C-alpha cells in the first residue's frame, strides 16, 4: 500500500485552500474535531480558511503540514466508525513563529481569532482574577517591555503574550476590529479572555490596551464534543478502512454542540449552518455543560483512578463512581433553571455518551490542571448549595477525590504544581486546608468546608463499600 496519502492531497480531493480569515491558537485534537469541523460544514466554508498555531510544541503543525493541513475525522459511535477528511485548516504553524502570527493577525482579511489554550493558560489567580505576577505572565511582560536584545528574547512564550503582541501588530497595521473567541471550558470564557488579554496588555503598553478595549470583541462560547487522544490503532484503522495513510487523524464522538454569544465586528462563518447556536444569554448553557459534563468528568477522573480505572466508561461502570456522579448532578441540577436546558434529557444523553466504551477518554487526560478546573466545576455548585442551607456534600466529594488523588499522584500536571507538592507534605486537615486554598482561599478559610472534605476523604478507597449519599448530619442547618 502506498505510503503517500492521495486522499489527503487537495488537488486530488478537490480541497482548494480557502483564504485565511481565522487564526486559531491551540492546535490540538479538540479544535480539529470541533471548530474546524463547524467551519468546514458552514455554507460559506470556501471563504473561511483557518491558520492554526500550536502551543508548547511544533509537532502537530509539522505533521499536518506534511498533509497540507488535511486530516481524517473518525466519528466513533457505540457501534461503528465513519470517516471524513477535513480541509478547513489551510495552514498549520509552530506557535513559536511569532512573526507569522503577527503577520496573519494584522492582515485586514483576518476577522476572527479562536482559542483552545486550556483553562490554565488564562493566568487566573485563586480568586478568579488575572494574575499578572504569575511566572508566565510576568516573564512575557518583561519580554514585551524589553524587546529583542534587552530582557530575554523579546518574544512572548505564553499564548496570551503572543496574542497581545499580535493584536499590537494589528493596531499598528490599521487593520481594524476583530473578534476573539474563547473555546475553553471556563464560565463566561469571553469575559475571562477579555480580562486576561487586557491585563497582559495593560502591564505592557497602555496604548495597546486601549486599542484592544475599543476594537476587539470577546465572544463567549460553550463547546461540547468528547475528543480523546489519538492512538496508533486509530492511525492503523484509517489506513485499513480508507486506503490511505494519515499521520494526524482525530477521533470524536458523534455528538457535538456549540453555543456562542457576542459580536463579530469583521464577520464570521455561518457556523449555524452546521448546527451552532447563537444566543443572547449564554450563562445557562455554560453552567449546564461546565457542571454536568465537565464536573462529572473531573469527579470520575479522580475517583475512577483511585479505584484503578483508566477511562471514563470504566469509571461509569463502577457503582461508587456512578452514584457519586448522580449525587453531584442532583446538586447541580437544582441551580440550572430554564425549560430550554432540558436537564433530564441532557443527563440521560451524558450517561450514554460516557458509557461509549469505544471512546477511550482517559481519566489521566481529564485530571490535569485540577486547581483551575475545580474552581469552575465544583465550587459554584458547592457555594450555591451552602447558600441554600445544604452542605454541598456531592460537590465536596469531588474535592475529596482530588485530595486523595494527589496523595498518589506525586507529580501532577498543574499550574500550581510546586505549591501542591508543598501542601502534600502536610498531614490531616492541615493538608486538606492547604490543598483547598490553592483552589480558592475561601475554602480553606471555612473550617466547616475543610472538615466536610476531610471527612469524605477515603470514600473511593479500593475497599470502600458505602453508598455516597448524604447523612442527616451533613444535610441539616445553614452552613457559612
């Protein structure tokens, strides 16, 4: 069989390159299964090409460049697989190529910048504000201020720093306004992106910050499509089933959802042609997804690994993990209002999606960046429950599972890894309080919450046999 992929050749497959009008930061599997798919399936796709930049490493860009940006999307249901070649990414670029990023963002034809840079990359402090003093942000501010040959290299190394520099280039080029669209799992992610970008810009150059504030819109989104890591078996399956080689296929579930809210001053693709939904108020949709899907994922990631499981479907088949998830869902659902949300149907759909054993969504992949993710997924439900006089034990159980997970995961991938290591050296409730403080200082300052979480630690031990339901003592009384 030929090692040259004829099906991934634009001339043979009639995939003419659309002009670059979207710049994406965070080239990875999710972007390719989601925003790139929606763009290809828009009615005006021929007008909207994507230039996608990698994050930490150039590997994904190098691999896609060999295939002229083309790749196979494997849509994997519980029964079978279907295959589609995606051609909306017309340029794949090493994220370190700041010159090309500035050139594209400053081009008048570029109308949209989309982001999948992970929750941790927005530089949020424990209270949710932008932390300009964090090592990544502070380092980039120094580089931006110094310029080439002065402090550092003059070249930002974080996605935020790179984006701010590119927006400054757009200002200097007089290219006009554009939209920045966050596609990361953060509540009000457009506002988070706005605060982060403006925070970085203000620390560097007041003029750049003022221009961004007046010319850049920040669009909030809720994104949803389970996209596990690609395996060598997936690559082999494409070759066997499709008759060509693809070094960069992507696997995703059949389900997909994209809700957007915000202004696009320079235009955008007709993503609604592919099923995207544009709304005025995105918060209910964000919360439904962040709490029910992402929150359950985090709970299963920590509890499941404690019980020896490796994938979401395995964890769901464990009675303790499943009942803990349902308990958390019950708490979250009490604070999700609106008939349009269809919460019972959404929960049932999630059970079916999580139970798809043919989607090997690894718990270790979900478990990274816990201090940031838990702040978005567990804390709002915990706070809402306690404000109504209930303990929030279902939410606290997620925190307890994370605390126990850290006891066995000595080198967690987390923006606060060093602080986690120091807190792990403590014992008892002091350890619990120190770990919770890295998620939110308010948690550690509340002895009742610390005691509640500490009391739930060990709930997912191998020998555990309890049913994780609330006890009368846990449910009685209003807690501060």
